[in-house]
């Protein structure tokens, strides 16, 4: 994967922002770079594939924890809460990876054409060696960014090819379930989309189940199977992660962040914030300011 490493390094050197992300003109395609091991990062991940080309990282979901490093790829096949940490990175050898958001409609279309039916249920978080065909398609997709005029014309077919090789390779069995038309993963995804959009509002489980086209009891069962959380727990984590972003990135106070994400009680917000992040909102914001001051 030396060629892909060189391409990711070159792109990251030019396009990486202060947070370590290098976005691109291709929707959902980005690079990640870090010059030192990181602290714990909480997020609700979208379905992605992450190709690590240098360094290493740990990602945990519930009781599942995976480590992956150069030459391996992480596959996330559902909107799930994760805790991630870059574990190996330095100035001489920074952590580098290429990330692509997965297209469920494209996976479904390719699955039909390939005659690939979904197999047994797979955990939404898995790591495996990156297939050579996947790395090659990713390299050509990244190199396309050097030709801006060609991106609108050619990127779709290269994204399609990359999805094909993912389906044909080591991650294929896990990936097919994501594209299973009207399967549990896609139904739950519809409810998750509503939760992401309206997380600050009270959303009865009956409404979420209706969006998913399931009975409330069936929905609750499938939602937990896909995300590892109940709908209420999922919404709570969405609120807390957004509140933390408002405080750390936009300088909001703890109380204003709490109310902005739907909390009616600041003490309740503080308790639940502490359970998820291991510190109080005020201490977390103060620590972030101190890190910026010494950076």
C-alpha cells in the first residue's frame, strides 16, 4: 500500500484542517491525519470504510473493541455510537487514513447485480486486511482529485468500483446486509435519520417504529441489535455529543448547550454528561481551552 500511503500523505499535507480532516470534492471522501496519539473521541458514526495507511487506532462500540493499523481497514455498517483513539502517531510517522462514507443504495444495486444475498448477521464494527483491489480503487479515486475538471465526470464510476471490490472482498458478507432492500438495517436507518435530524425534540418510540415500518416491540429489538443502544439511549448520546461540540468548538456555556440540544434540566445534563465523558461540562470546556492555549 506504499502508493496509497504516498497519495494520502500528499493530499493530507495540502488539505488537512486544524482538526486533522482533509475533506474533498468527492462527497463522503476524506483523509485523516494526526501527529500524536489522541484522547478518547466520542461520536455517532455513519456507515464508513476507513483504510489505514500509517499508524494505528482503536475503536470501541459497547463491549466490542477493535485495533487496526497500516494495511487494515475498518468497516462500520450502521449508525452506531463509537469511542475512538489514535494509538500510534508521531511527527516522523503521522497517523494517516482514507475514509469513505458508504452508499447504501449503491450497495443494494450492486448486491442485486452480483446475485449476493445477505448471509448471517454481522457486528456493525469489524476490521480486516485491506484487499489489494480496494486499495487500488481507493488510490485511483484519490488521484482523481488532482484533476478537478474530471471529478464531476468520473468520480461516480470510481466510487461504484470501490464499493464493488468491498462487496467482492473480505468485508463483503458484512456489507451486503447494509444494502439488503427493506431489511432491518435499512429500516432502522430510516429511524436513525429522523433521530439525527430532530434529536432535540421528544420522539415517541411509536413514531420511530412507524418510520421504520415495524411494530414498537420489533423496532426496539432490531434497533438495539443494530446500534447496541435503545432509541432513548441513542438520542441521549446524540444530544450529549452535540452539546460537547457546541461547548468545545463554538464556546457555548454548559447551560446554553444543554438547552440547545433539548435538555430541560442543567443538573440532569451535567450528570449524564459525566457518565458519558467522565468529567463535568465545565471542566471539559476548561481543559479544551487550556489545550488550545498551549498548542
